[in-house]
């Protein structure tokens, strides 16, 4: 046998950082960037092992399950470069107006039967204003709220008035999905019909109304590792409660159709880095996991994920809920997530703003 000397420098540094987070400390932006730049498989697997410990320390073995209903499909006025539903691109995506109560109730009933924590109404439009459509949205939310134990969520785009957020809260909305998508620096490459500040302002209105925030982004759009790092710190700064990590599934007809896919190890490393930066948040693996991770899907939990989007996505298919539930059972993970109102999480103002990568933006 040929013996080889092993350089334990990275292992020792990972141990120091992992232990610090386990004990309630934080990693700096510079330290997080170092984690994102790890390359060797041994170092990445070491990183995953620490992310798994951090997940178990702060989240136990509970896994938060979410599903969505495409409440209004296609013909969206925004030009998001990743989206099949944009009116700017020819993708063959379905188009229909805001749904009647029946499909929403069916989704809620199925979610209740399968133990899914939340059902989110998702609409392909720029945003929600006061008027008849807001009235109809509030009706759907009330119906979801009255339908059982499943939490009513929504992702309805840009909000420009506090009164709209207040109406959603009064109707029973508990959590609103509004992704930042990427870093402030990279965002203009994903969309030019609205701004990063529009999204931050929307989140500000929602938080003022007392609505919890589901906000994350998409990886694999051509952004750098530094962009992913900065996104994670921005999400920490706004106090996101659920952080969905989507992996680009390139759609023919969109500007990102020919993007090269990220490697499985790069995806898992990114999830683990998010767990180091966001130890108490629900890190949810959402769109693109089936096509990008394939047989490695179960490794997302070792990488630190504590939440999973189940059922089909907006315009693409996912594996069956039954298969996901079996995967969780095989791993000894419990999908019966307690509805504790995210009381175990850090809130905005915890001191994490000191690590923001960009100039401070006030969220009103």
C-alpha cells in the first residue's frame, strides 16, 4: 500500500466554523465565501456532514412540506428570464384566468390527506392591487383557512400598498412567497420589468402586516458563487422564515434555455452553505430538484435542507408525493411538521445585517 499524507487544514477550519454555528454563532461573509469555494469531494462531504449536524441541532428530524396551486397561469407581463409563463417568450405553457374555488379545495383536501403543511396559491402576473381581484384572492384564502389544518400561503407578485398586505392578513394568509431570485448584483440579468427594490418593498409591507416570509432564489442561472452567498445574507437580513432553493430547469423558449446545469455536488454544497448562513430557517428544496439531482435527491437533507416542495411545480412535473414520503420514512425523517408559527427562528434585527454584502436598503 502507498500511504499518502492528508492535509487537514480545511477539515480543521470546517470543524471550527461548524462548531461555532452549532453553539449559536454566525459565519462572516468572508468565511461563507470560503465555504462556497470548496472544491474537493472530501471537503464538500465534510461540509455536508456539518450542515446535517446544524440541521439536526436547530430543526430536529422534522421536515416541512409545502405544495402549490397554479391559480392563474401564463401571459405574465414580467420578463423573468427563467419563467415559462412570461408573455415575452414562446414556451407553449398553459394559460388560464384565476381559478374557481373547486381546484383550490381539491388541492387542500389532498394536502390534508398526505400531511402537507401548507398549500400556496401562485399567480402569474406582476402583482396584486386593490379591487375585485383582491376580493377574489381573499375569498380563496378564507376557503383554504376554513378547509382544515393546512396552512394557507400565497405567492401573488409585487405589492405596492400596505392596505393590500393588510387585507391578505385579515383573510387568513399566514405566509407569502416572494423570492429575491439572486443577488442584487445579478438580479438585472434575470428581470428588467421590475426591480430588486420592488421586491424588498413588497416584503416590507408583508412583514408590517404580520405575514411570514417565504423567500429564496434560483441557482444555475449563470450567477457566481459570490452571488449565491450574497443572496443568502440578503435573506438573513430580511428575516425570511422559509428559504426555497430552486435549481434552474431550463425551459425551451426562455433566455436561460441553454444554460449548463450545475453539478450535483455544486447544488448540495450550495444548500449546505445556506444552512451555515441560515441555521434556524426552513431551507426548502423546490423547483428543479428531480431533473437536476436525480438519484441524489435524498442527500439534500444531509446537506441541511429541512423543507420540501411536494407535488407538481407550476409548469413542470415532480416525482409523486408518495415517493417523497417514502424517501423521508427511509431516512428516519418526520413530515408531521409542528405549526409553531416559526417561533424558533431568528428575526430581522438579530444583528445579521452587519454581514450584508451590498449597501443597506430600508424595507418599509
